[in-house]
C-alpha cells in the first residue's frame, strides 16, 4: 500500500471511531450518574454507624471508604448532560439544567467536603471524621432538597 | 357556652398530663423540624425527637379516653353542625366561653394528634437515600421506604400548616377575644363565667397513678418498636 492510502485509511478509521464514540445515548448518561450515586451510597452509608458512635472509628476502614468516595464524588456531574432531563426513570428535577450554576456549585461543595472527610480519615482523627461525616450528609441533603424529585 | 361576663372565676381545666404533654410536644416538634431541615449529623436528633413525639402522642391518644374530663375526646369532639355554628359565631362580636376545647379547637386537637402519630410512624420506615434509615425501614422494600419518605416530607408541610392555624387561633383568642389560652395551658386554670367555673370544679379529675402507668407502658412500647431490629433479630 502506498503511504497516502495508509494515511487515508487510518484517518477514515479514526474518524469512524470518533463518530461512534462522540455522544453516548441519553440513557447512558442517566446510568452513569445513577451508578455514581449508587456507589457513593454504598461506601458512605456504612460510615453513618461510626458517625453516630454505634461502631468504633477504624482508620483502615475509613481510609478505604474515602479513597473510593473522593473520586466517586466527582463522577456524577458529567452524567447530567443537557437533554437528559426526561430520560428513563431519572429523579433529577428540571432545575438541574435550568439552575445549573447552583447545581454545579453544590456538586463542587460535595467534592470539597468529601475531600476533607478523606483528610480526616487519613489523619486518623476520629472526632473530626465524625463531624465531617455530618457535613457531607448535609451537602447531599441541600442538593437533594432542590434538585432531586420527591418520591 | 355562655355569653361574656365580667365576673370570671378561675377554675381547673387542664390536668397536669395534658399540660406536660403539650409543652413537651411544642419543644420536641420545634426541635424535630429544625434538625430535620439541617440534616447531616442532626438527623440522629431528629430521630430521637420523633421517638419522643411518638411516645407523647400515643400517650395523649390513650389519655383522650381515660384522662381528666377535659382531656377526653368525648368531652371536646362536637357534631359538625355545632362546630360550624361555633366557628361562624367566633368572628362575631361576643365571646362564647367553653370550659375545655371549643368545637373547632377540639377537632384541631384530634387532627394534630392523628397527623403527628402518622408522621412519627412513617418516620420509622424512612430512607433518606443519604445515610439514614428509620429503625423499621428494613422490614419494607427500599422502594416502599423511599415512597414513605416522600409522604413523610409532605406530611411535614401539612403539620406546619396545622400548627400555624392552631397558633393563629390561640393568638386570635388572646388579642381579639381577650382570652389567654396560653397561660391556661401553663397553669391549668381558665378564667370562666361562674356557671362554667362551677362545672369545671366538679368535673372528673385525672388519676395521677393511671397517668404514670399509661406513660410508662407507652415508653416501653415505643422502646420495643424502635429497637425491634436490635433486640429481636
């Protein structure tokens, strides 16, 4: 094959691949954000017993959980793509898109508060960790109040 | 009911259980609303308030059958006709004194108690989809639990409206009808026209022993419900 043909084929293949990957289906966005929230609940929920003092603080457990939670706290937002407000069984309110600045701000707050939780876990500071757990939960709530449909 | 009189005599109306119930409920309801709004770690206190409210309201519902005369539902729930007539009259010039709750007030008491009981019971089954579940949530499906949480939020708003109406009516009596119902709920005594005062003085009194017995039983009952999953797993 001539060099020119090779380049042309490679370009065509790349173009095809890009167009196939360009935009996931709307349903996929909803899946993405739901998956992120589901996993967040999975790793966050069990820490409630620690915050309430029903279970002793265990540094290794806290570090492990928050090492998952910090990246998870950054994941849901790209799932809220425009045009995915009425897709499937989404519980997202239209305000996510109509008041996107506030939504983004609260999302950013979750990332910040979650990072702090990880800091206290890594420092093995049980008291600060328990208190910060409440701050993270409060951040979840403040966003749910405005942007998540009531069942 | 009687026409206003300048000669008012103080007479005992609200028994000690009714009064303690009322003001504890005021504090706990306020705390429950605030801690529920804050969320986060305050939710632990929201739940404790809920258990205490469930205890108080259950006690009060029983007390409505076995308490002092004016604590009893039989003494303050009137027919719809009487209730409407009284409510219409209320905005007139005079003032109809009533020993216990007046007819619309009586129905409001029942509405508040039943709504609070429903609210506190629903709370046991809730799942806030963050990190908190009520102590009985595990006995229903997650979908049910989440749906009940939605109802819990709606009833919270209904309760605020009912409480607002209740307080508005009391303030209406204080400022327009010049009858201080708030002081009466503290002291237990109402200033009444002579005939009503005599009626109140002769009315059935509450049994302190029975009151405490019922209260202890209800505490035990709520403790069992709240700790069911821990004690009986």
